[in-house]
C-alpha cells in the first residue's frame, strides 16, 4: 500500500480512513491523494508566474524582518534587560 516511511504512509492512512467514513455515511464522494509535491504543469508561463509570485512574497517578507529585530532590540535596551 505504501512504503515504510511515515511521511509516505500517513497521507495514505488518512485517505483510507476518510473514504471509509464517507462510505459509512452512504456518500458517493471520494477523496483521492497523489504523490506529487506540487501541482505540475507543462505550460512555462504558468511556472514563471508561480515562480515570480513566490519570489515577490519572499522579498516582501525579507524586507520586513530586519526592522522587526531592530525594534525588538531597542525595546530590550529601553527596559535594560
């Protein structure tokens, strides 16, 4: 069913349990899992859009971290900790 590594077995176990509960409640829906880490696409423009979105998010996050540490150290200096 799955390899012996827990990182691979847990999603399969959750899938089996979820589908079992769905069948118990007479549902026709099913939950499916797959082993790809990310959604894969063959179109390069979609890949570039995803890449630039991730890069912009990381740059915005990186720009906000140094002021946070500076303010934190100034507050420590004020209370003489």
